[in-house]
C-alpha cells in the first residue's frame, strides 16, 4: 500500500497506477471503523483500485467544536487499510490543502440543503465539507466516490454539488453500518462512557418506531418526531432535532410524499450523535 503525504506525491503515485484501472475513492477523517471499511469493500466491488484519504478537515469544524480533540489514530488506520488491500492512502497536511490559510481559501457552497437539520446548528459546516470534498475529488480524479448513508444530509449535499458543478464522478451511497444493538457506527462513539453506550441505541430504536408507525399508515410526522424528542430527552439525551424530510430536496415531508427520511441529532454526555432512517416503501 502506497502512502502519499502531500498533493504532489499523490499526483506522482496516481500517474504510476495502471492507466485503464477504475479508481474508487473513500474520503475519511480517519479513526476508521467498520463503517469506513464497508465503503472500501464496496469500492473494490466497483473498481480495481481504491484510494482513501485521511484528513481531519478544520474547515468543517465550528469554533465551538473541539478540532484538537478529534481522535487521530493514523498508525492503526493505515494497518486496517493495508489489510483491506487499499492501493493508495492520501494523508495531506492542513498547509498542503489550504496553503493560504482557511479564511483565504476558495469555498464551495451548496445552497438550500445546507441550512436545515445539521446546517442550522453547525453554521458553515457543510461549506467546509463541500470545499474539501470538491478539492479531494479534483486531486484524486476518481471514477467513483463512496459516502455513508449515516451522514445522509452530507451525501445529498455532495450529490447536489457534483451534479451542479458537472463533476465527472459517480457518487455511491453505502448503507449505515450498525452495532448489533442498532447503534450507528461513528468515530464519535469512542467519546461515550459505557453507561452512555447502553443508552445510545435508543436513538435508532426510536427511528425504527417512527418507521413502523408510518408503515402502519401514520402520517403525523410532526407529532411522531416530537414524541421521539421527548422520549430521548427523558433518557438523558439533549435533542437537537428529529424531523421528517423529503430526500429529494430536504423540505419538510408532506402526507403524500414517498421519499421520506426521518433525521435525528441528539447529544449524549456532550457527544453529538446523528442517525436517520429512510422510509421508502409504504
Ligand atoms: O464524513 C466525513 O468523514 C467527512 O465529512 C468527509 C466527507 C471525509 C469530509 O471531510
């Protein structure tokens, strides 16, 4: 497995890859778990070569979020990726990706989808995500890029960016990987104490309950979601939102919509957890 530690190195190593091979790309912020590895594995079913980036992107953290505390586990991450047979790992520095500094760097903004749900509380977060993903896609030039459905809003925002800017890459969505108790795998789970880890699966259980109710004919999305917030708060969560929205444009779901997802964000012991469930067939 090759490692490119800066953009110039990346360019050279990409040029050395087989000309006709397809490249699948998995951008990450490291601290890899089975969720990330499922993206890599799916990548290998679609392309001969898989390139992974590990970059904790400061541009997507707000001043109130602790960038320095984000778990960095590079050696372990490289070992896991080598075991998966990954072709090339790109581990750039902040100076390499943002040479003129964060403020001076060109930003990519996707309007509309980014000022609701997580965008309401995490102002500027999605601009940081789309700016770095756009840059990484330009540097790696993959045929396919893979993103997890756990961050469904992020996935929809990136799809819109790629469509709006005519970027020549296929965006592939990979289902959320879950613990046996339903908890969505996330790097943030490592912040939780064992007590909180016992409570955290309630997030998914509550989303499932809404999904079941909708499958059973219920359509009072606001009432169903408010009940989730109340139940989670009673368990010790501090809920940010639980909302039913249309996947096509993230507008609030109406009774006759058929592409509805329930999105939820709630903090437990100060750790912000997000999850969602797509209700497609009913
Ligand atoms: O989902 C993530 O880990 C990040 O938002 C991403 C897509 C790697 C961009 O920094």
